[in-house]
């Protein structure tokens, strides 16, 4: 497998290729194929950008037809038929059925762009600079989003001080700690040394943080804290939205309504670059052009995004993600965890983690490497990359899911032996 051209010319910043050192040539559904013809089951899923699988036929057809018709590909934020069709579909088929009243802002094409826009808007609306974020979070790699993100390696890459953020212990870090009460104390205590924030931003499932699923009581408590203190609640649904947790928005299970929701990754439907900021109408205080970007609302992505919503609904992606989650949970309980009491597992829907921290450094990485050797693409997350993270596509067949889980089990068994 010749990878010399990449190693010679591509920047040292490349990362995933180091974990999966082969040259991929084709992809379909849950399967990646390399240029030697070796088949891999994909439990990485473009870091959550491919919820409906590689080269989904329905979405592919729509994009090809649009391009062949000479549909507009680039329009900045001008009005187009593609944008109108996406907005109408999103409002009528996603927001209104859930009783949600949001305006849509098209930011730049990646998730960190949406986070930057949300931060900027929250600070503009509330006229405060500080923001609360949770330890263990990941919100992006541009400076504003990186100031929220907590892993040391990412933060060290900034090269400047990262400020205007107060990091709050995540609920799992100190059992028994009432995190909303802790935040309330910071706000109320004139000796806390902490400025009142414009917003609290959180993921309902800390994915890169190690697959920690926040319980509904905590999410409701966080929302109440924000309401009681005139603080905006921002939910980052970039990785765990678009039905990955079993509902289209990951916060639905808690019955909360964020002031701002940011989306990217699978909102693009086909792995297409796209991000979206959902904001309550009363927060829409932007001046024209006050936040923009050359590739905001890329038109083929809107076509793919509309088709992705239709696939999500017609193929019952929410229900299938819940069912796959039950299957994965049963596998963890009955097959994996009995192998060693030091193993731990947690997850929801189609995002799960196998925590190997108790085995010491490098064991999770060894599992990922062994999986790759045996035809499974699976990544790592959490402190010291000690969690093996499962993220299959939502429409995966039972047979392919079981095959991937079997490879994972064999890899764990080999490493802990």
C-alpha cells in the first residue's frame, strides 16, 4: 500500500490516517474498501457526519440530479430554490412536529463555525463576555470554540491564551455534586471570582469526552438554571444530533428547549459540508452581514440535507438507532463486560464507549489497532484516549452490526489477555 505521497507532502497535522494506515478507494453503506480490495466495517462514520451511511442512494441521486440540472452551487446568502426547499422541509418536517420555534442561520461549513456564531450571538444579546462550559467537552478547534474545549493537546495548539470561559465540572466527575447548584453558587457568591455568563453551552452526550450520557434530570436542571438567571442555553448537537441518540435532536428525551442549537456533520446528509444555527426568534439581533462567510449555506449541501431529512423519516432512522442501541447495550452486558470486571461501557442509540482506563495507558489504542487489522474502523475518545468509541451508521443491518461487534470483542479479548 503506497502512502509515500501523503507522508512526503501532507502536513504532520494529519491524524486519522495514522490510526488507519491504508488507502481507501470505495465506500457504501457501512463498508469501506481500500485499494487492495480489503473490506472494513465502519464504526467511525466520518466522526458522525455519515449517519445515513456512505453513498446513500436516495441522497446521491438528488445531488447528482441537481448538479446535472445546472442548479446553483454557490450563492453566498442569496435566495435560491435549494435554500427555500431546505428551509421549508426543515421547518415543516423537523421543527413544527416537535413544537419548536427557531430561526435558521447558515454559518460556515463546519461545526466550529456554528459554535463561533452561537458564542458571538449570545455575547451580543446578553452583553456579557463570559460563557460556562463543562469539563470534558469538545466544541471545535477555532479560537472561540477552542476556548470552550478542554482537552490539553487541542488547547496547547492555540498558541495564545484562551479566555472568557469558566469550566464547570461535568456531572460524572464528582458523584453527588449538584452541578446546577454549583453554577448557581458561582453566580450568586460575590466572592466566587466568576463573572455571570452570557450562556451555558453543553453536549447532551459528551462524545469526544468519553461517551458520557447526561441524564435527563441534569439537563432539566441546567435549563432551569439558565432560565432562572437570564442565561442562554446552547446545545451542541453537532456530533450527536440528526437521530444518533434515537431522537432527531439529542435533547428531546429531556423535554428541554435550548435557546440556541448548533448542528453540523450529518445535517449535511451525505458527508457534505454544512452547519446550522437554530436560534429563538427573539434572539435574532444580528445586523445584516454582521456574521458571514463565503461558503455559508453551500447549495449542494442544502440539497443533500433536505434529502437526508427525508431518508431519516422514510427509513425510520430514529427508531432504528434506538433499536441498534438496545442491541449494542445487550452485547455490552452479555458479551463484552463479563470478560473482565475492569471493563465499563456506556452509551445511547448509536453512540457507545468501551472504557479501558482501568487497564492503563495504550490499551484502548491497541484495541483500535487490532480492530483495524481485522476489518473494523473504530476510534478513540476520552481522557488519555482510553475509551473505544462505537459510532455505526444509523441504518446499519443487524448482520453488519453483529459482525463489527464480534471483531471488537475479539480485539478486546486479545488485548486484555
